[in-house]
C-alpha cells in the first residue's frame, strides 16, 4: 500500500492576494461610457439588415460579432437574419458560403441537414470531389462546419477527414495546429475576445465603428467582472479556508475566470459568483481527498457529508470541520436565494450533488491507497463525477430551468466526460507524479500497453466523439420546453462549460493558476488590464 503520510500538492501560492483583488479599479463604470456604448450599438444595429441578395457578408459579420464578444447586444437581429436565411435557403452554393451558413445556422439552432453538402461530393457519394482540394478558404470553413456534426452524420465525418488531410499540408503548421485544437465550435467566447479584437483591428476590412464598440464593450464588461470578482473574493476570505487549510489551492481569481466563459450573459452576475464559489469549494474538497487527508479521516469526512448533519462534525479534525461548515453555509445560502427567486427548495438536490461528489472522491482515494488500477471505463464511470462539473451544472440547473432533472441527464454526462478528459490531459502527469489515482491517460496505457502519445491521441478521439453526442443533445428540437429561453440558457451553459475546460487545459497544460501559461495571460487581459 501507498505510504499514508501527508502529501503536498506542490501547488504554487496565489498569484493575487486579497488586497490586490479589492484594489482593482477601472474608469469604465461611468455613465459617459454607457451612453457612448448605446450609441455605438445603435449604429452597428443598422448594419445588421436581412433583406439582402447575398447573405454571405452578413454571415461573416455575425461570426465577427460573436468572436469580438459583442454578439449578445444583437441577439434578436442575428436570429432574424439567420431565420430568413434558413427559410429562404438563399446562401450561395459555393463551398465557403454553404459551410459558413451551415455552421452559424446550426450554432443558433436552425438545423440545416448535412445533405446540403451532397453537391460537393463525387457521384458515388463516397468522398468530396478532389477539385475542392484547391479551395483553401472553402476547406477551412468546411472543416469548421464539420464540428457541428451529430451522431451518424457520415457526410460531416467525411468533410472533416477530407479537409484535415489537405489543410494539414497547405496551411502553415502553427496556425493550423491552433485551428485543429480549437475549431470555432469548441472555442469559448469571452476569454478569447481580446486576442480576436487585436486581430480584427489589423484587418483591411475592419469597420471602425465595430472596432470602437468592441474595445469599449470589453472594458465596460471588465468593470462588471471586477466587481463580481471582488464580491467572490470577500466571500472566499470570510470562509478562512486559506488560513485553516494551507495545502488547498488558493485560486479564487482563476475560479471566477472559469465562470466568465461558462455564464457569460451580462445579467447573470449572481450565477457567476455562485459558480465561482462552487469551483472554490470543489477545489478545496478535491485537494483534501487527493493530497492531504488520511484514508481514515476521508472516510469520516465522507460519512459526515452523507449525513449532512452538523452534529457529527465533532468527530472531524478542525480542517475538515471548517470545510464542511463552509460547504453547509454555501448550500443553505444558495437554497435560500433560489427559494426566494423560484419558489422551491433545492436543498435536497444540492446536498445530493455534494454527496455524489465526495463518494466519487472516496472511491478514487480508496483505489489509490490500495494501489488499484481501474480500467478506462471503470475510471470514467466515476471520474465524470469527480471532476466536479456536475456540482457546477446542478447549482446552475436550478437558476436556469423549470424542467425535470432527467431531461438533461445525457447532456450533463457527455459534457462532464469532456471536462474530465480535458482536465486529465492537462493535470494527470503532475497528479500521478505526486501520488493520485491513475487518470484516463494512465488507465488507457495500463490497459493497452500504449505509449503516452498514443493514449493522448485516443483521448482526443474520445473527446471528438463525445462532442458529437453533445451536439446531438444540444440540437434536439423537442418543443416541450415549458420555458424555452431558460432551457436555451442552460444548454448554452453546458456547452460553454465544456469549451471552458478545453480552454483552461489547452495544449495539454494545466492553465489553472499556473503563472506563465497562455491561459493566465488571457486571464490578466480579460480581468485585470484595461484594453487600449
Ligand atoms: C475546477 C476543477 C476543474 C476541479 C476542481 C479543481 C479543478 C481545476 C480540477 O482540479 P484537479 O485536481 O485537476 O481535479 P482532479 O483531477 O483531482 O479531479 C478539478
Ligand atoms: Mg463559439
Ligand atoms: Mg486534484
Ligand atoms: Mg481529485
Ligand atoms: Mg487529482
Ligand atoms: Mg486533474
């Protein structure tokens, strides 16, 4: 059996301390900026017209607005334009326009059939015509469109293979490698807005009004995010977890940063702050189970959480009493807010979420202490819960839907599989090094004698297949939603949580609080520094 001494996570200290966070300030809170923004929004709205012969320029414009992070101001206009294109099918029949229309229409819920690509295939329908291999611009869009595939849509599978094969040779490795890892459909909007503004301002077709709006908007929304971050940081400070549990990752800024990719609508500030607290508590519990607790303590801790009663706390060491009480207070606070807002008591469901989480943790800890090596499937059947995404989704579920829980079960599990696999791609080498249960990469290697690179390749393929399942769930157009908007918000959140995990762990690195990572640079640009 593994030594039962206290291990250390080897995690670096917090990059920002409490006072630094509280002192964050920006001039973009003033009325003057709001008025200017309203004026610019009005001007840009004029440019979104839907009675046009050739809709391609409008589609490109919609794509730009999304990537600039300002599409939220024009949602109705965008839906009008896409709806009229969907009904009139008036997009041009070249590869580029068809692919662009296909992706944007599906992304906004207008499910164009994959047959729209049949005209680009050979007579037998077995592949795309080689002549399209020279149309690089069209191929890039075809590649992007192929990521909107649902299960069983072979033409889109063919499209991805056809485009990948040719593009890999044509487009320079660096640029295409990024595109390969992050097609638009997998790219989270808010954390990527500023790099896109940088690129947009250098484009010959850049529109100065659109650029001014994008720059002003990213500074205004940063002011809102900073206020939400300060409130989250005051809560984190008040729990005393950093003092009482010094081995736990102190990542409240990074935890809040996750939320601006997941719940990015301006009016969902409460949900961002709540989700940041969930992430902080999940991180705390995860480090207790992964790093610090002895197996005896962990068993006691698990049974206290299962019983959820404050009485049985006294049997716990102090550090566990602090984290249990912080968790208990948080659940009570959220249940209270939700009772006031939605009129029902979510406490039993929230409690079950945390019990499920720690039961998945104790299973991993037991495997680790017994030196047990689970198969890939056995590991994943538990690890889609232990990654913590269900804790996030279940708390958001009660804010965003009036539906029955089971409606989203498949979507939740598929998203959680991807979050788990992305996390393992980014963190499992360090975790296994320090001492942790074998993760997806190691399980696959144990099971098949594959090399680490082959295991990573396999995990990337599984993520691709899981996204096809996610698309299938997201595009299910059952109209029995008693509240379509809320259900749309929830589906957006599930897709964006998936994208944010892939963003944080991009190129297989741990972006959660690592000082010199690309993710941390984007965090600083988005949350800390004003955009000039
Ligand atoms: C928010 C999170 C995604 C969740 C809690 C902290 C994380 C950054 C990650 O931390 P990690 O230690 O990699 O989790 P696990 O691999 O031990 O489950 C799991
Ligand atoms: Mg997107
Ligand atoms: Mg961990
Ligand atoms: Mg863990
Ligand atoms: Mg771990
Ligand atoms: Mg991990």
